[in-house]
C-alpha cells in the first residue's frame, strides 16, 4: 500500500458505517443510527435475506424461549403476538416489519459476506473484502451476535453415513420423516424444541445426550383477543407488560445466578422443585428421569422451557442414549459401549462457535492497529472489552455483542443498549472532528477487571457448574458470555460512561493540512430521522 503524505487528499471511504449482519442486531443498530440522523450506512449480509437466526432456523417447533412480549424492541411494540411464546415465522415477520417501517432494508446488501476486515492506520478507515470485492468504511459494527456460525461436529465417520443428514440451522423441509429411523445428536435449546415435534411422526427416535439440560415449565397459550385489543388501544399497558416480561426472564435466566451469594437458597429451592416435582411429573421411568436430570446447579448453562420435551421420553418409540458416540457408520451410530443403532436420518443440533472463539476469526480475519489480530489475541490472552462493545487495538470498530456481552432477559434490550453506546461514540467523534476513535487500554482493563471481580460472586464462580459444559465459559475458563450487570444498570451505563475513556484522533494528513472538520464541531450535519407513522 502506498504511504500517504501531506500533499495527498484524504481517501474517502465508500461508506461512513458498515454493519456486518442483518439480523435483529444489525437491523436494530441501523435503526438507531437513522434515528440519530446518520444515514450513510451499509449493512452487509452474507445470506439471501435478512433475519439472522430467525431466517436460518426453520426446524420443526422453532420458536422463542422467552415471552414474545419481552422479545421486541421497546420502541416498536407488536400488540398482536399470536402466543405467549411466538413461533419462528412470526418473529421473522416482525424483523421484516421493523426493517421496512424504519426504512433500513434499502441499506442491506444481500449475498455480501465480509471475509476480511483490516484497519488502515494511514487513512483511518477499514478495508473490507465483501463477496470478493474491496470496500472501505470509516466505522465497522459487528452485528453478527453471540452465535457466529454452526460448530462442525467432531464425530469420526460422519462423512461415511449413507443416510440423510439434517442440521438444525439449515433444515431441509423436503425430507420426509414419517416412518423413518431418526437420531438427533445434541440436547440444547434447539433439540428441546425439535424432539417433541418429530417424535410422533418417526418410526423410532434416538436422542444422544452428552449433558442434560434443565427444562422448566412453559406457560404458553394463545393470546386472547381482548388482550390484543387492549394493547392496541392502550400502548402504555403493553409497555408495562413488555417490561415486566423482560424483567421476569432476566431474573429467571440471569438474576439468580448473578446474585448467587444472596439468593443461593432461592436457587436451590427452585432446583429442588424442578427435580422432585416437575421431572417426576414429566418422566415416568426412574432411570430415564435420572439421566435427564442435571447434576449441576440451575443456571450454570442456559435452561430451556418446554411442556413436551421431557414427556417425549415416555414414548415407546423414543430412546435416550447417554453412552458416548464412538463413530458414525454407513448405516448408523456406534457408541463407546459397542452398541450399534441403525438409522435412516441423522439430525445435528451440536451448537455454535461463539463470538469469543478464536476459530470464528480464522476464516474471516479481523486485523487492527499495529498488527493486532483478533483470532491471535483471543487465543493467547483472556478476553477483555469496554462495556462489552469495544476493544483496544480495533479503532472505529464496535460489537453489539462483545466479551462480557449478554445482559438482561431478552436480546432486544442488549441491542438497544449497545446501539446507544455506539451511536453516542460516533456522534462524539463527529463533534470533535475526529477520524479515528479507540477505547483506551486502561479503560478496557479497568472495566474488564471490574467485570471479572463482580463475576467472582456469581453462581458461575461459586456454584456447582463443573459438569454443565456451558457455553457461558470461554476456552480460558472465564465467563465472558455474561455481563455482570442488570439491564437497568447497563441502560444507565450506556448513557453515562465517560467519553474520555476513548481516544479521538485525526489522520496526520488532516492535521498537517488543517483540513476543515478536524477538531471542529460537525454535529450540525446530523438531523434526527423519524419513521413514517
């Protein structure tokens, strides 16, 4: 690359802001930028449609595992959710609605996978490879979410299988399951939804379980018409319900675990009720019940909700297999005990690579200032961040979900909070006339140390989680999936963090040439945009 000098005009990027991913995170981020008056935005989406996980996951039974009233943006409430726990197609429709109503679909570039990101310190911009083409952007916002891509199962012989292989993230609805011998590998959130849906249809179903999952009751029912009408007429009522649903899920999923020192007796009582009452009601066979019951504390890994999953193992055509898999053969699966079970169809529900997994950035590298490589950093060092959004070494680069990222009970709260933080920094950069902004080393270290210390009082540090095999822990053993704050605390932090924790600077060319706009106020260029009502 030719080095710049003071006689060259600064290179102008193709886009002011590039967002990677057009799921809930990317659409929510774009809406936040548009509402702040920032419209020079491109959303690069690798697939043929928007929607993220709700585009990819169409397996039988797919739906939200939190109440739909909490699973929506606070500024765009849907009064007519069909059920307490909405199905996947309805969630996808909601995302489409938001993209259209807030006029961000036109910003999306489909079939545009970003395969490399490299910071140019000379011109203070990111050089991207997008669908094989070079593009540039002043800022990059990673909106891929916590589950970057399906994790390839490390099972010997998988490619030797002569039957049909289905994946939970790319379900082929042309495959006929009726009368077939089926095996599913994995017992996480997706499997909890798939198993009870396909069990009545197949001839036989083997469920291969490595680690059992806590499954709680699911209070799911159709939304009564009078409730829908009330929400339409009095939005304030729905807002209270939405906030209440999100708060309840926060307590269920995170609150008990984060406040383990004070609430461990409550958690143990709830765990005991699940084990001694709910599981006994659901599963008839004592031995099967024992195998389905976790021996780790509730909350060590994300629990599931279902009224049907546990009961499915009472069926004559369903068998729980807990022996480790030795290999997949041409006709079935052989376990470590030497048993071979013949199958026609194999379903893989084996999880994802996460945002803190170095392997997520081997194929699509992220290279920042002074040789910083994200994959190498995450391999060699414990993950760190500032407010879960930014990292030293990556100027003008933000993540909706970074290390210590998950907060609250629903994803939309996290997206709104992170979007506010990011938008605030970008607007401040314009205000200062800067072309690069990067979180300071000491700020990231201070915030990460605070998060680690606060996490040391949680269930994940003090509880019985050794056998949970939880994705909350990264490969260093740190609980970097979780942000040890409540949604309200995080909301407040996004509005009050010290902007001087960031270093704002201009290119050398701008400083030498005294370019207009460097170290001057530029906020007047931004006129807030509002959606058409």
